[in-house]
């Protein structure tokens, strides 16, 4: 067993895990943060997208021990003071989800796109989300949600 320390959603957590445990497994099985989904285990679908040290990362192929000391944000950590994050609100208002399985990863990727200035237009959003697969929608509402969420995030930061 390995002992790692992670700062997850603002809280320092110590975890004992196998050396081959993935970050998504540690989040779900050890820390009970089940909003991060496992869809493929091969970084193809993006359902497991989280932020590690400020960057969107697919947690299904990252070894947890490689994240020792990292700051991690999951979908559970986006909301502040019980209020949904602007991107979460936008996905709801724009009907950017159907079954909801891909939604946490989509939202985490979308927030990363906005934070890095890559959500300037629908084409850029489509390209930026190309690593996230939704099996239910035609992506139109997802793109609209990201554009609305981006606008609201920018308003909040100014």
C-alpha cells in the first residue's frame, strides 16, 4: 500500500491505496466522490475529467500515486456555498444533458476551456470538447450551455 496526500475540493485528504490504483478509483472508492464517472478506462470518453493543479485531466489513466501532493477539483467541488457553479446552471438551463452520465466530465472540461480562454465561439467549444463523448445528444445544447456558462463565468470574474 502507498500513502498519498491530496487536496481534494479544498480539503486535504490522506489515502492509502495500491500502487496501481487510478485517480478515478481513489476518488470514487476511497473518498466516495462518485460524481466523477468511469466510462471507458482508456481516456476516450472524458466522463472521468477532473482538474489536477488547475488542468483538466482524465482520471481513469492517471495513477493516484503520481498525484501525491496535487490539488484536485471534482464536480462536487465546483459549487460554492450550496449554489451551483455558473456552468452547472447553464447545462441545466440549456438542457445540455440527457442521461447525465457524461455531464460531470463535460462540465469540468468546459470550465477548463473557459479558464484557459478557449471558449470564444461555438467552433472552439466543439473542438475543445472533442475528448468528451456524449452518447445521447447531438451536442448542440451542450455547446449552447458552454457558451452561456462562459458568459456567466466571465461576468462573475469582472
